[in-house]
């Protein structure tokens, strides 16, 4: 190889090396810029935020005393699951049972009297028809025919009166049975006994206004969030949300979040009852109801305070 050729190849190698080095340098700069861009990317901000509380659809069932009386027995305890129609407690019903027995006896007596009157009716009708025919033929006195006819009318009138008395007696019996049934308190729906505040021997009555027991119905939990009026235009039914327990955490801890969906918004404003807004009292809010995922409802407790973040 000549000296000139060697110089040309050396120049080409130097040029290739410079080009390769520049390409690597640019590639490294692009990678650093990408990493810096990813590191400085801002998180997606929620469309709105609110405080809320975990509730159950329709609220809790407060079992009150239907009438004044003494508790004879309590058939459940706290934590029990009950079915609709299941007996919860029984009030003393001796007088109510006696009233039912008396009403049944009165109805039976009236029915017996009506049965006796109806048994006399065919013979009385036959006698009235025969004496009337004999009187028309001149073979029987008209007065005797009139007396037979009057006797038939008396029987028929007596039957009508007894039918009316039976209707009244049946109504009395229904009232007596209803009064007896009211002494047996039953569950209005499938539920769990959340609180029990009565025991056998206690004197209770509706005027006291005290719940004998509190039932948690077997219905899905929901979140009632207080949406500040300034966020009202940003939230709509069907919107996604994240529910996080409102608790004090140690540094580095994170409360588990649950997914939810906006079910509906209240058509009316109200005053805040949660958080700082409740203290100020001047902030208007709209109740926002959120449906929880079935898995989320088991992780939250009734009455628990939560924070809600709404997302598009």
C-alpha cells in the first residue's frame, strides 16, 4: 500500500469514528431527556374531591315497641342474622289471647242462634203457605193465616239481624287477633342484629321512643359524599371515583382505596355535616351517592368517614 492510500484510509476511519461518537452522544442525550421527562410528569388531578360517610341504602331499622307491655321473651342476640318475618321478641299476651277467645266464643254463639233460626224457617214457611191457601178457600180463619205469616216474617227478620251480628262479631275477632299479633315483633327484612337494648321482664311502650333493637339490613353499602357547590358542575352520574378511609396515618403509610361509581346527586342543597365545612356552617353542599364495588363494601364499615376523589 502506498503512503497516499494509507492516508486516505486513515482519514476515512477518523471520520467514521467522529460520526459514531456524535450519534452515541445524541442518543445518550435523548435517553436522558426521556428519563427526565418521565420523572417530572405531573399526576392526573381529580375532577373534584369530597368528604363522605359509609351508609346503607334506606338506613338502619329501629325496632320500636308496637304497644305498651312487658317483654316476655327475646329470641335473638347481637350479631345474629335474621330472616324477614322471623320473631325477634314477644310481649306478654295473656289478655290478648283471652280477648281472642271471647271474640271467638261470641261469634260461635251468634252462628248457633242463626243456625237454629234457619232450621225453623222451612216449617214456618210451609205453615204460612198452607194456612193462607186454606183461608182463601174458606176452610181456615184468616187470623190464623195472618199469625202464621207473621211468625215466618219474624224468623226471617231474626236471621237478618243475626247475619249483621255475625259481621260485627267477625270484625271484633279480627281486631282481637290483630292486637294479639302486634305483641309478636318480627323482622321486616333480612338483616343482622346490630344492637340489642331490651331483655325479658322490661316494661316497654311506643311513647318512650326508644329502640328495642337496631337491625342492619342485608343491602349493599354506599357512600354519601358532601359535594361542595363549587364542584357541582364537575360531577355527574356514572362518573368513577376513588374512596379512601379518612384516618390518621403514620408517615409512609397509605390507606387502602376502593373504587366506586356516582349513582345520583341530590336535587337539593343542604348544610355540611362533615369535616371543616360543618364547623363553618356557611358552605352549601349537595349529597352525592356512590355505589361501591361488591369487593369494596366488605372492606368498609358502616358509619366510617371517607375521602372521595372523582375522576373522568
